[in-house]
């Protein structure tokens, strides 16, 4: 924003300090005049008749004014100079933290987010501002690093199916003896994966922007819809899906919460035992939250590996692409949707193998629930 140049804060504070000092000096001189000089006679002259050395002529008011006025003016001039110099130095010392904050802001604007102010001293308004700015830079630096890592991974993941498609097309064009049906099937699989990845990126972007309307949503109904949609996949892989729980009224985007539920159930089905695997999906209502829990059987996991599953493009314990293995954004999308709904996500390895994922979301406000039931 372009602004008209004005006086600096330091100069304004200097004038304020000097002006305050001048006013205090004038008030002091006025007090001397009111409470001292006004009681001095203007013309009276008293002479002691006994000629004692200790007594003599009393001064008159005009004589005192002639002596007092130049001294008072000199004192006021001294106070003005002293106030300007002292105010300039004092204002500079007081505003020095703001200079460091401004320098850090310029560096952040230029793209350098590693710099920190780290203002020493005891807590005051300036140090609170500096600490808040440092915390903001820390969060911003982490967010930018995450976005860069995500963009690099997304570029790599999108480039792979495109490169495969290009290679298949080159084979079909250069070798007429190749089975075109097989090539078309492989192209279909690769193209489907690229579409799934693009749609996942769009969902993640939409969740990041918080561009959705919050409405009352029953998580138990979303669980039923997600399990019915994924039932053919579960039957194909020999996985049994069990659902239980009560009505779980949450408040948020029905589309995003359905995506969250579908991703959790899909992840539990895919990352399971080779045969006779199980998935349990349960909804529960607490005092202030609703809980969606998804448990699945599978290989034993360590807490360290489970903590990485929400990172983009992580597919379980290895990055081997299998049938319906996904694009590596399932739990990353779940985590982001949970965050934008002010909830929490917990991943806990099961002792018998597999994973337990719990999503806690704020419950629907009472007024919203009543209004929904009336409709």
C-alpha cells in the first residue's frame, strides 16, 4: 500500500516527551508565581529603626520579576533542549525492538523464513509481539516446507502414470505386432490411477481452503453409505466388514465427511490380511464429541511407522503398488478433513496386528439438532 510520507514514531515520541517536559516546567514556574511572588509587595519598603544588621530592605515584586523572568526563560530553554535530546535517545531505545521486528518482517517478505527475532529480556508488550511473530514464522516455515514437499511428491506421482502412458503409446505405434487389447487395458489402469490422484488432490485442496458449508451430519449414516459402496471390494479381498454404534450427530460438510469415512474404510480393507481379514467400524457419542473408530486386522505395526501414515504418498510399510492400493493420499486427506472440522485424529497399532484409527469431531450444537428435527 502506498502511503504519504509522515513523521516517524520516534520523532513523534520525542516531541511528546519534550512537550510534556515543557508543560511540567511551565506549571512549576506558574506555581512559584502563584504561591510565592504574589505575596511579595509591589511598592512596600520596610526599614528597621533599630538598624540591626540582620534586618534591612524587603525586595519588591517588580525587582524579583526582573531577576526571575530571564532565569525562568533560560530554564525553559534548557528543558526544551534536554527534552528533545533525551526524548530522542529514550524513544530510540524504546523502539529498538520494533526495528528488529520490522527487519524480520522484511526478511520474511523476501522469502527467508528461517530468521527469528528472539528478543531478550523480561516479558512486556514488545517481547510478546516478537514471540508471537517468531511462533508465526515457525508455523509458516513448517507449512511452506510441507507444501513444497507435497508439491514435489504430487509432481512425481503424476509424472509416473503420464510417462507410462507415453511408453505404452510409443510401443503401440512402433510395434504393430503388439496386442492392442492388452495395451488398452494397461492404459485404462494407468489413466484411472491418474484420475484418482487428481481427484484426491482436488479434495485435499478443497479441504485446505475450508470452502464448504457446515450442516448437521449423522456419521452413522455416512458409515452405512461408505461400507455399502466398498462392500464389493471387501468381498473380493475376503475381508469381513462389521459396523456398529449409535447415531452420531456431527457438524460439517457432508461430502468431506463422507470422503473421510470412505477413505478410512477403504484403507482398512486394502491394508489387511491376505485372507479372512476383518474391519470394524463403530460410531459413539461423548459429552462434547462424536467418535468414529475404524479397526482392521493386519500385520503388526510399530508406533513410529503408524505416525507416518498421514504423510502424503505413504502407503503402509512399503510403496508397492497393488490392486486398489490407492494413491497415497487417503489418510493425508482424512487428517486434513479432521483438522478443518476442528477434530483430532489418532492412529494406534493393535497388539494383535493392524491399526485402530479414531476420529473425534465436535458434536452438533443442540439448536442445530433441534432445528433439523423440526424440519
